[in-house]
């Protein structure tokens, strides 16, 4: 799927996000990274533009666009700053949309409008120290609607207002909604990360914290896996955005930097690198948009989302490394954004399902029961 195949609405939303990324996000991204600063003021601006609830229905306060439009926004914002991209991805895809998909009418009407408008931020609390890829191994427990345990690596954790928390209830996981400030609930540590320094990543504890069940009791793992199916497409879009930013920087540098009396872009070795970088980015974008289009149409997208995330995340890591190579010594310093792109790219191969897990998803679809023996 190419740009000219997008609808007018999708193109307009993409252009809005691209303009915001170029004019507001990118000029501040290095400062946010250096200071490890969560840009609350920019989150508010995104809400005013309707970009915090792109694919949320209008009657719930959102922009009413489809899932592919949301993916386009994630790609463009991540091109400006990947930390902001993941903040939006978790807020919308992992925090707000599950409430719409699984919540009661009362929960949806009460919780979604302030999230869709950016007045509040959502978070997704699934991972624990011994429960990452094996989410069923979680130790957090719920008894009579009160949650006790600990979660880690919660994106938006320190700034979120609404948390989707998973806990054994009592033997099978259920999903719960917990509000910031609930008794016994607190963030305990802000994680120091390799990249995505403008995003918040927190550990948190629950001590008989009251939670409101989301969906059926014991269906938490189903809710989590369904959420991750869509979330992986968002991370693929983030990876494409990072890779595109790295390519743009490398192309601009190749036009200006001169060696042996001519721009380095005139050297065949550099030309080949840039050509390969653009080609794999376009392939990653095609896989990502395909998966986004399938989800927007309500069709199965588990394998396609896994393929998009697996390929796009690998592309992001390789392309950002090649961008540093094109820039040479200056690319290894903090004079340019190249090294930030490289640091930000790596986690796309890890969170919302590692690349190894994506391969399992794809292989199991190919092999069926044979893969489970």
C-alpha cells in the first residue's frame, strides 16, 4: 500500500502529525533525551489536535479516524522522537482501546473521553520480574477486587491516570482498571534506560489496591494478548519512524560532507548504503500499513502484526547503525541525533513481544499443532 492509496482523511492526519513532528517535536527531542524529560506540555498539545485519540470514536471524544490513521500518526511522531511515539502508543493502543473493546458501558463513558482528549494518560501494567514473555507466570494476585503485587517497565507509569492491571483472580488472570492515587498503589522506581529517555518507564507496587474488573473474570490473558496483537503494529510503526529519521539524517549529511573533493554521496559505497536503507524501510512500512489496514477492517491480524514488528524492528536497528556509519565519527557523538536513533531503535526488538516471540507466532501459524509438540 502506497501513500496515494490512503484516503483523504488518512493523508490529512498523516500530514498534520508530520508537521507537528517537524515543527514541535524534533527541535526539542535532543533536549528531552539529554534531560530525561517527559514532555507534558506536548502531550497536552497532541490532545488539543485530536492526536491522543485518533482512532477513538467521536462520541467518546476522539477524532473518529481508523486504526491505520493512528498508525500513520505513530510513525510520524516517532520520526520526531521515539519516546513520544511510545507514550502515545501505550496510551491509545494498550490503555484506551482495551477499555472500549472490553469495558462496560459505564466504564467506557466515564473513562474514555478524558483519555481520548488528552486530559488524562493511560498505562498498561502486565510485565513482572518473572513474567515477561511468559505472562501467565505473573504473581500479582487479586482477592475480592483488591490487588497485591508488583509490576515493572510500565510505560507512562509516573504520569498516567488510568492503569490497566493484570492479576491472578484467583488462579486465572483478570484485567482490572486502577486509578492513580488508589490506596496501596504507588510507583516505586523510574527506570534508567538505554534510549526513549523522554518516556516514563516505572516499577509499581499494589498493596490490597482496589481495582475495577475489566471484562469477564479469568479473561485477562485473552485481553492482554488481543491488546498486544494490535500494539505490535504500533511498535512496528515506531520502528519505521525511527529508521526514516535516521535515513533522512544520513542523506542530508551525504549531500553536505565532502571528501576527496566531492560530497560523500558521490561515492558509490555511500550510495549503496543509502539505497539499501531506503529499500528495507519501504518494505517495513508496507508490512506495517498492511497489518494496520487489516486491523482497521476488523480482520485477523495476529500473524501480519508479528511479521511487521519482527521485520520493522530489525530494520530500525540496522538502518540506525548504518546511519552512524555514513556520518562516521560525528555519528558516534551527541552532536547529531544519529546515536539517539540507534539507542531508541533497539527496544523495538524487545517490548510488546521480543523478536523471538514474533517468530514463534509466525511459525505456529505455519505449522499448527506440530509447532506445539
